[in-house]
C-alpha cells in the first residue's frame, strides 16, 4: 500500500515596508524561499503594512531587491518590473488583494467569527492602566517587553457600546482574545520543541484595534489561513508570537502550518540591525557594484549551507537542509560587512 501523498507546500514572503531590505531581512527571506523551493512548493508574496504605512517607493524598492536576489514568487501583488527580472508572477491571483491595508472586509468577517464565539472582548485599558495594575515587576514577553494584561475588562462590559462609553475621550476600545492557563507546545524546525504559556506571560492579548483593523497577531493568522499557507519561516524574535498565533488558529478552527524560525542577524550590541551598525542595506551594495550572487553566497555561508563562493538562490536549492543550518544569531561585525563588500 502506497503512502498517502503529502499536501503541497505553500509558503510566503511577507515583508513589512518599514524600510528598505538589509542583510538580516535577506537572510531570513532566503531561508523561507529555499525551504519552499526545495520541497517543490509555491511561494506567495504579501505586503504587511497595517502597522506601518510605506513611504513612497519603499515597497517598490523591497520587491525589486527580492527579485534581484533571485527570490521570486508565484502569487502576489501586481509588480511592473516582473518581466525585467524574470519573475514568475503571472496568471490568476486567487487570494488578492495581497496588501494587508486592502483586506479590511475580510478581516471584519474574521473578527465577527471570533466575536460570535465570545472568544474576544472589548477593552478600554490604557498602557498606563496595565502598568499600574502590575503587583510586581513581570518579565512577560522579553522579546517585546510587554507587561501581562491582568484581565481587567474580561467580563466588564455587556456590549461594545457600553465599552465605548467607558473609553477615554477620543479613544475606542481595542479587542482582546480570551486566553486560558496552560502551555502552547509546538515544534520549530530550527529550535525544536517550544513551550510557552501565553496566559501566564502576557494574558489576554490585543487582536484588533477595530473590526477591520486587526493587530499583527490576528492579521497574519487570518491571511495565512485564507491563502492556504502551510509553512511559515521568519525571524526567531517572533517565536513568542507563534504561541499566540496558535491560539488564534485554534479559535478559528484552522489547521496549523509548520514553523521554522531563522536566527536574526544582529549588531555587536545584540540588537536589531540599525544605521549605527554600518550600512547593511541591499540597495547600497547594489549601488557599489556587489553582485547578488556574492551576497547570496555570503548569506548561505553564514547559514551553514554549502556555498564556497558566489551562488545564485537557485544554486542553493539542492543544498538546503534544516538539519545543517546554523542555530546561532549572526553578529554583523565590520569584518563581516567587508566580507560582503569585497570584490
């Protein structure tokens, strides 16, 4: 008897237009792309712009940099320079729109689904209210330095309208997901089994500002469900978010994707890449004449992949393996920057 066929892998690249891409972004996107392509999977591109609306030209520069690196996609927003880069975006776009700020109607429907099940509730607490409610210092989610929400508004209001009347002048209630004690356990392809008690660490967390304006946690889950995503590869700073998102998958009755978190590229101070760490922007390397193959080759070596020299993303597909990847964060020293920039 033959083994059942494995479902097709559907992955996504989901850049946020907070700024142009740098070496850290590129390394994480390379991992996501290689994992999908090595499994014969499909790649979706989605622009996550709910938290930060893009400055003019930022989104276009990000997509141009991805295509220059050789990281193409099979579904995504219309892009005028696809043909120039040989991108594979074509044909029907069954999950459009692919820009989050254009998906309000869908988000409202998901919100109503959660509200009908009484899984979310309105909250009028401010940051100061939550901070004042802490009886003792609480580490909470170290990645986001978020205090635990004590559940002040959990059963406080009989209706949303009542919550609106209780909100501070000019403010609207947000919406929180009801959490329960107990660990969320999941297997990460890079870091193994993870155990996170969301209720104990952050409590009931915000999932929407308004019905059609979800917070990050709900937006990505709703979009991944709608687009049929089966594999999520992203930075390791989002491991705590994964536990929250699993609770949302359960609340919406959807099957979980596989997760893999890539160790970040950080500065010598251990923090996210910034200008003070040196110019790591892809478009700066491009302007200096550095080839995409050189950058991809260096990122591959930093990842533990077999790339002795410059390589295209396609060249690396045959060498991809989660088992051989580097598990440590990469510290972007001046020496590493020169490694990229050497000609």
